[in-house]
């Protein structure tokens, strides 16, 4: 519970320590808890992996989440674990791994509550790797599926950028104009102008 409290307070380093201690304690033989031991260890790895990612310790996050995924195939939080693993790849600039895992996520967890974020991350991954047509297509899918997305303004700008970089200036201009109209005083609106 201490790890969960630190997680809620976004005290990532403290959460990591609490989950490390929980894993160590869970591995010790305790009469009557042998069957639950592995469950406690896996729970600690799952939550610590997320805390590592939030604390920008991506290699550690990848290790814990990969271990969790490999030993918990039927866990109901598998989509959450794969999401955080993918985020760790993306944030660590392992963009090929991120692309592959984002695409896998969309196939394996099409109804996940993380789908919108995954489309956003995949679009950005394509954009950062200069796959502008794929980025544009993915961002279009995000807009079509989530027309009220919190990412909508940024997505319109990135679509505009992708079109601009592929010399489709008129289409890019339309998206920039639309983004500016939606939020003229925001940073995004100023960028679009």
C-alpha cells in the first residue's frame, strides 16, 4: 500500500523503493502465503515498472514490464503493461521497438482504454522516424475515432507538419488555419499561425 500511495502522489522514486521492498519481502518464505508469493512479486514488478517509466528510468521499466508480461499472459492488466512498456521504448528513443509494440498493441487490445494514447504515440513515432504518410494516416485515424480527443490540436498540427514536409503545402495550410481558429491564443495556435 505504501507503493500505491507514493504512486498516487507521483513520488516515483519512493514508489520504486516501496515496490522493491515489497518484492523482497514477498520472496521470503512465510507460512500460509506460499501460493500468493508469486502474485505479490508480479504485482510489485508491474507497478514498479510503471513507476520507473514515470521516473525516466526506462531500462529498468523495460526490464520489469518485460518480466511481468512474460510471466502473466492471462493477467487482465496486460494491455496496461504493454502500454507502459511501449511508452518506455518511445521515451528511451527506441523508436523501432516502440513502433512494433504500438502496432502489436492495436491488434491485440483493440478495445483498450489506452487505444487513443497508443494511436497518438504511434503517430508521433512515425513522425519522428520521418514516415510522414504513416504519421498522417495514424493521426487521421485518431481524429476519426476520437473527435474530442485531448490530443486533437496537436494532432492537427503534426498532420499539417507531415503534409508540409511532403510538399503538400495547400493541405498543410488548411490544417494550420483550422488549428489556429480553434485556439488562436494557445501555443499551438501561435505555432499554426
